[in-house]
C-alpha cells in the first residue's frame, strides 16, 4: 500500500547482531569457552602483553554484555513483549528500535537511568 512504512524484521537484525558479536568474541579468543588471546611466553615486553590482554578482556566483557542484551531482546520477541520499555511499560519509538534493536528502554528512561 502506498505511503505505508516498511516493516522492520527485528528478529533478523538481532540475529545478525548476535552473529557479529559471537564472531568478535571468537576473534578475541573468548568464543566457545576460550580464555582469550594466547601470547608467546618468551615475548620480551610482558607489560605490553599484560596491557593488551587486559584490553581484550574489557572488550570481551562489553561484547558479552551486549550479547546478553540481544538474547534478552530475542526472548522478548518470542514472548510478544518486544518493543515495550522495561521501566515505563510504554512502546519504544520505532526509530530507537531501528537504531538499537536490543534496547530495553525508551529514550526518556534510558536518559534517566
């Protein structure tokens, strides 16, 4: 129908994001129970290795948290509660969902929390 907005396939967007996150975690050595990147124990600059390992662990933690948010959004899709703010229980603006499909909050509550 002319003038009708296209329907966004949020499940597809979330599944794509999930795969990207899993790929990034695997690249860091944290996929499938990995413990992170491995380094040569004979590497001369152990402080640099420690710093890089620490940075990789922080990034992996952030990626895992985002992955958890994506899984939560997929669960909400399955239960029929996707797109509802977890704080005020109002519908989340579609533009926000387009930009951040795994968001839990409307823009007003996200700014307050």
